[in-house]
């Protein structure tokens, strides 16, 4: 029988094979046979009784675990069987962490070791507490933005938010044993790069090939970045086609704003920040690429990523806070929303690709006149602004969320349409958000 994920053969015992015991304990467990050659043929050992005493003690003394060690006999030849059970906690051998993968043993280092320790201890990376930073060190503006967005999107009530920043962090699950989690620092600390190198977003406008025309670096807490980066892209990096829906000016960009926003938010919360690599947004005339370091689930592919799937965030605490702010959904609908928004402007479905530890989403621009005209014709005939106006005429107390659900578009799309209608003095809001109503202004 050949060696496998759970089986290792050694002709004689050496203390270095304790590393193999460590590797099995940190993986799925397995058996090491002493006295067998690489093909599984029994060659026997001469000192079976001595090994029965020494090996268990060496395993216990160096790693603190118990392994079953047996002396077996076949055709007059004795050999040793070491049965190693999988450990529920990390096991080290002289400060080294080894892991059995396939039929090989690997020593874990760097990010692979960090990821292993986080997984074994039950902590996710963003949930690990951090020293030398307190609630008083966090950024007031970031908290203000969070409160504003949480109320506006109705993910939290004003009563929920009438508390101190420390109480809010506790409600969000961002404090453990009196210490801030890494997620709290990433979300609300003004300069998270003090703790995590590469925690920012790079945006670049490119011509042909490597021709970098201009660029920006967006720094700050993740809440600040989320509040600013998409607007910067659309104000500085993209040009819009202009048309009119009756009196309302309509700007059609080559990329669906809500789709790009969703992709940026996904990158912020799923990014493997411990790698020290910033999120990179490359903008060309015909395409936009959003890339981030990631840990892609082993049972996912880029194909089933585009299908309905459960939400499995790499950084659950970051994702929960973004959900409470109304930035994302909690049901794994983000990519579905991206596709819907691209369809709305007549753009192609985005393409996802994985290269090593990086994931990239590519948006193709709606760049030719035919596509723009088709999109603008749709908007002119029965655009979102017109549809919103019709809904308000039919039900004056309708909420923005109800309009978004009825039209099958995002909350922010409806919010922009309402803002456009207010600008041209077509509607006004009477009363508050909960008990008020819309008034159509006749001209």
C-alpha cells in the first residue's frame, strides 16, 4: 500500500520524525509505520520494545499530546505503528508548526501559519483583539458616517444609536475581553496602516498597456474609504453621456455605479488585509479591474460564484458592520446585485478571475454609441426617474425601500432618482421619514 494523506512509512526511527507526528496532529490525523520501506514492505525494527517506551514519551514531552504506539508482528518481523489523532488546537514541535498535506509534510510560515492559527483557535483574523489602542483613539467622523448610514438605510434605529461609541462597538460585537478587535481598528481608526500595512485603496487611470496617466491613494478607516472611494471614481476618473428624461438631466456612465460600489465594498470586507496588499482599482477606457488579496473557499469556483450562494465572508465582523451601515446585504446577493445593475445599463456581466491569492473582477465599459443610445432610449421611454414619479403618484406615503423593491433596483438608485426629481422641483417631502408623505408639485 502506498503512502497517502494519512499514512507514512519509515524504515527506522529518527527523532526528526516527531515533525511528522506534529504534521498529522495539525491536519486530519494518521498513522506512521516504523519498519516499512517506501512501498509498504515490512523490513522490521530491531529495538521494538525500546521504541515502545521512548516514542510516546518524546511525543508527550515535545508536543504535549498523546499518541498510541503499538508493536506489531508479521511473519516474525516486528514494526511500530504510531496512531496520531487530529488535534483541536495548534500543535508545535520546538516552536515549529508542521502540517500534513497530501503525502508531504510542510512547515507553516508567514500568512499560512497565521491563517492556520486563527482557524485552529476558533478566531477569525478580524476578531483577534489588539493591544495599544482604545476606544478614545478611534475616529469621530467614522462613527458619524456609520450612524448616518445605519439610520438612513433603516438597518438600525436612532434609539439603537443613542449610546456612546464604546456601547456601539459592543453592540456590533467589536470588543472582546475589554479590547478592540482588529475589525474595530480597521473600521474606525483614522490611520489603520499604523497596525496593518497596506490598508488603503489605490486607483489608477491607464492608457495603453502600462501607461499610468494619473492615480490616487484613498486612506483612512474602512468606513471613511467606503464613503469616499466610489464618488472619487465617478467624479475624477469617468466621463458620462448626457441625455434628458423630460426636464431631468440623466448622466449615463460607462460602468454601473451601484455595481462598482458593491464590488468595492466586497473587496473591503473580504480582503486578506494581513498580507499587506492594498485594494487596487485599474481604470481603462474599455474596462475597470478591482483586485484584492483573498482566501477563496476551497469548494467555490469563479463559475459557481456567479450563482446563488450563501454569504461566507472572510472577515465576518467587517461584514456585519458594513451590513449594519446598509452597505451590503447579508444573504450572499452581492454578485447578483452587481449583475442586475450591469443589466440595467446594458453592460456585460462582470468577469471574475483568481490568480494565486488575488481575486479580480472585470467590468466592461458601455462605451460605444450604440450601447449608450440603447441605454438612454430605455431611460427616456420609462426611466427610473419616471417610474419613481409614477409610484409616488400612485402611493404618496411609499418609502424608498418599497420603491426599490417594486422596481427591482438598489436603494441608492431610487435615492438618486428622488434627488433628481427634487432638483427639478417635481416633488417634495412633507413631514418626517416615518409619518410623512410625498407631494407632486404641479407646474
